[in-house]
C-alpha cells in the first residue's frame, strides 16, 4: 500500500489545494513525467471499452466497476494536466492529448472482442501488473516532489491505483472461469511487463514534452523517447518503490510476495534498472 497519507476514494478536483501551488518547487524532471502521465491517464476510455467487451459475459457489476475505474482514471489525467499547465503555462493539456490520441492507438484493442490474454482471468492479471506500476509510480512521484499541490495529487492517485489493483485482483479471484496454472500466470504477468516497452509511454512522453511546432525538427522516434521516459521516471524511484512494485506483481502471478527471496529479487531489480539509467537532464 502507498506510504504516507492515505486518501479516501471519491475525491474530486475541488479537493486539491490548488491555491498552495509553489512554482519555485517545480522540478523540471518531475514535470516531464507528470505531463506524460496526464495523457496516459486521460486515455482511459479506450481501455474501458476494451475491458467492458472482455467482461461482457460476466457479472453486470464487474462492467460497472470497470466504468467507475475509467472515470477515476480520467480524473487523474485532468488533475495532472491542470497541475502541468500551472507549472508550465506553455503546456496545453488538451492539445497534447489530441496529438497523443492521433499518434497512438493500442493495436490489440482495435478489433478485439475477447481478451488478448486468452481469458478474463488472464486479463485481470495483466491489469494488476499495470496498477502495480502506476501505484508505485505515483508513490515515487509524491516522494520525489517538494511541490505541495503535486504531492497532494500524487498521493491521492497512488491511493486510487492501489484500490484499482485490489479491484482487479478481486475480479480475478472471483471469476467463474477455471484458474490458470502458475506458469501461465507468470507468463501473462511477464508479457504485460514487457509491453511497457511498446509505443504508449514513449509516445505520451513525446507528445507531452515536444511542442508541435518542433515536431518537424524532432520527429517521434520510439527507442529514443522510450529511453528518455525510462531515464526520467527512474530518476526518482528508490529501492523500496521497486521492491513494493515487485511484490504487487508477484501476488496475482501466484507467487508468495513475502520472504527473503523476494526482497533479494527487489534489490537486484533496482540495481539492474538504475545501472541502465542515464542522469535525467534538468532542461529540455
């Protein structure tokens, strides 16, 4: 669960202390990450449509829960986008999102009427992996920033993302489909981790941080912007963030997340990730 203050579900944009915004405490590296995250979060309707289709033969309350989840994700995008516009008056959240939505569409969503993971249970495992990543990301963002409004936003979103993780984990456990063998669970979790290297995150980083006027001179290059995105977010991850992420990923994969072996694996993962990271530039 996210460390620090625990915010209840059901918050709104009016609950954010916008008047406390302090421009002197805006970190340019954190700002770039927030801009990219705002676009990804606001893109939730595509995921709601896909997940609702996957779960259409299940209980009706599951689809309602997915729709509520999507509404909360959209609110995350609005909160982050509003903060980014305060921190950088040149940033236009809606315009950046329009570019992102035109440039990136999840290819496996386009014509899917069933889960690309092969089953509803498999889809929920994949969702748990995603929510593990977002919960750890916003916890790390909150811990890395001294700007009071962003800390309040990131703390609330981290709490939501942990609840979303529990939501998808409960849907997975209660599904009427036969359970999956452990090797299959691990394979699905690993494949979803590997998908973090697709176009979504680098494309969001590009559209959020490269103005449209500069797109001719700086066209989108997936590998380049994937590296910039990775170096940016890993600059404020700490070992305990990575260890918590690993534990959350392992549970739906059918692996006991407690014990020395998991702690050792978390330490190794943190070392591996940080050795690959170049120092994030403070400008540009």
